[in-house]
């Protein structure tokens, strides 16, 4: 029985890992773009982005998942994401990517604003363009400063992936919970905690190593 449960949870964990990895791959660069756009002096660009950030950060991710999955089908009369497991996974990925991109955007904003103005001015004196100053002077320092809050959000993302089961994405919690109905046992659901603990533990170690490697920015 233990082997059967473990295989089932590993299958669900692969879905969790896939959702986690793809969300990060999309949300990290998208969050930076949203942050830069929200800081732009172009009002038709910055204002809508600030409103989107406010709405996304002010409403539950669970609600966003439901709206992203069911909303297009109800409004347009045809499911935007397609049917089956693939469609549900894509909808979950879109909801997670938008949600976390908005949170990352605020972390980027705080990191960028923490850089002293004098460093921008020094770059200009050296004849660097704004793009060069941002890439070669500002960005690496921003990365160093945002690692602690960013690591917290990323670890939260690991646990938030469990919300995807609300639209029947078969992640690890779903696979653990099904044994309650089929076999009347609860320990597989508790067992899922070990997967989360190991995964978040590995991420914590990786972030600590990354922080130490960036210590030269002190």
C-alpha cells in the first residue's frame, strides 16, 4: 500500500513541480516588465498596470483561479483553454503567472527604489545610457536586495500550487486526498507534507547559497 501511495503522490508532485517551474519562468520576467511599466511616465501604460496590481494583490488567488478557468467559457460561450487536463492546467498556469507577476512587480519596485540616486548619476557621468546603467549597475544590486522577499514568495508559491485542485488539476494534494474517498485512510494526505517540506527545504538552502554568493554587494 505504501508503494502505491508513494507512486501516486510522486505523479501528483510532478504536476505540482511543473506548475511551479512554469509559473516562475513566466512570472519572474513578466513581473519585472510590469514593474517597469508601472513606474513609467506614460500614464496610459502605468495607471492600468497599477490598477491590475491592486486588483490582483487585493483578491484571493482561489477566486482568480475560478474566474480565469470558468470566466471565458461563460462570457464567450466557448472554453478559452480547451477541455481536459491540459485545459485545466493551462488555466491554472495563467492564473498563477499573473498573480505572482504582480507580487514580484512590487518586490522589484521596492528593490529598484532602494538604489541610491547617486549611482544613476555616476553612470550618467561615465557616459552610460539609461539601459546600460540599469543592466550593469542597478540590476545586480536589486537582485541582491530582493532575494529575501522573493524567496518568501517563491516558497509560498510551492504551497499555493495546491489551490489548483479547485479546478481539478491533479496535483499532489488531490492525489493524497483521493485515498480518503477510495480507501478510507487519511495518512496519504498527511504524507504529502513530507514532499512539501523536502521541496521547500531544498529551495531554502539554494536561496541561502545565492545570498552568500552576492555578499560582495555589501
